[in-house]
C-alpha cells in the first residue's frame, strides 16, 4: 500500500518505510525508526522539527522554519533542489545533483553533506 501525506506524525505510525520528497525528488528513504530518530537530510530534519509536541511542558526546540528563496517547481535550481533553502549548502550543491547514498541499514539520503547525530524527539 502507498500512503501519501504531509502529516509526518501520522506517517510514522502507519508506515514500515518512509520517503521524503522535495520538489519531486527523493531526499531521504528509510525505515521510520531510523529516519525519525536521526534524519540525515536537512529538509527531513526541518519537517520533523516542525511537528508540534503534544506535551505542553516539553522543552521547546529552536525551530525557525526555512529561510531562503523558494524555488520554482517548473524551473528547479541546478544541483540539489533544496540548496536555496538549505543551511548547509555549499558550492558543490549548486553544481552536482546528489545521489542516494546509504547512511545506515535501510536508510538512504541524497545529500552532499548529510546530517550526523542529530536526534529528533517526536
């Protein structure tokens, strides 16, 4: 079964595999436990950070949303499509489109500079 949603809190509970897309390209794919606990793509981390925590006494994160130019889906930027909004973008990101690379067992990311050790609590 294929389940498409924007509500990542729901996706985690009904999926055995999750794929995150940005402007029609896969950013990250993996099992929910790995992808949700240690996202490797900056866009995935931003999406997960935006999920409200149900506990009002829980510590608040430093979620600031995304800055940068919103690219056109009709004429996406060269290289990495997320680079115009990515806090980690470098020159390579404008020149070469990243390919899916394994970052763990059943966990893949398309990013030249994947995040490492950035746990998320949902």
